[in-house]
C-alpha cells in the first residue's frame, strides 16, 4: 500500500473515535527513501491522519532513521521478526529467529531500535525464548502476535474476521469467515 492509501485508512480509524493509541504503519519509512523523506512521511501520519506514532519495519539498519524520527518528535514503534513488507525476503510467512544466529540478530536489532528511541517493539513470529530474553533486557515495551513473555498482543482485523482465505496463524480465533461468503445484493438494489 502507498503512504496515501495508509493515510486514508488511518484518518478513517481516527474518525471512528475509539479512545486508543493510534499507530500508523509507514510503508516507506525508512525503507528506500532518505532520512528526510522518511521523517516527512512519518510526520504526515501525525499531522494529517491523527496518529500518535508510526510503526516501521526493520532492524539495526533502520536505527539511524528511527533516531532521526524520534529527534524530530515522532514517536516510533519498531517491528521485528516476521516483517510483512519484506516477508518474501525472509523466506515467506514463517517463524523468524529459530537459529542461534538469527535469534541473536533479532535481539541485537531490538536493542539498536530501543537505543534509537523506539518506545515499543512489535515482535512477530519469533520463538518464545527470544521474547523472554528481550523482556529481561528491555527498557521499552514489547508486543507480539500470539506469543507469551511480552506485554501484550496485536490481533489483525483481517485474521479475526476471515477476510482472507487460506493460512491463519494458530493463535487467531476467527469470529467470521467473510472470505467465503458470497456477495449478496443489498435490499432494494436492482438486479440486472
């Protein structure tokens, strides 16, 4: 998705008025753009869409940009482990950090993002032990998609209501299967 599309969706969530911390996902912050452009894109989520923070995917290699964003007054959430924007480079949608070497990399990346000023880390699809190790070494809060040893859990709306068919994480309880429902015309809609 583009920055424009995500700004649109973030504004819609803000208009919903739920009293919750609104974090915008910044797709090109800091990936493939300059530090200045990453700051400008991230700032738009706060100014134009009403977000209180932005989430960026990536490890130590984005720490410099995360630090610059934080210095510019933009609260940042880091996202490590399975990062959906780069899942194809990670071998697909699977647990990350299973080997000692890859777990150490995620651990070091988490510390780098924390040092850069990220106030929260999303750890997606990492082994329980890695979550526990980070919990012991942390200064910031950690969220995870379905793992223990963290401060909370992120649940994705698409998973909860079954918008997409096929794979669903083991921990997700589906409340509906919207992908399998056929589109029915609304009452009063003329049929052709």
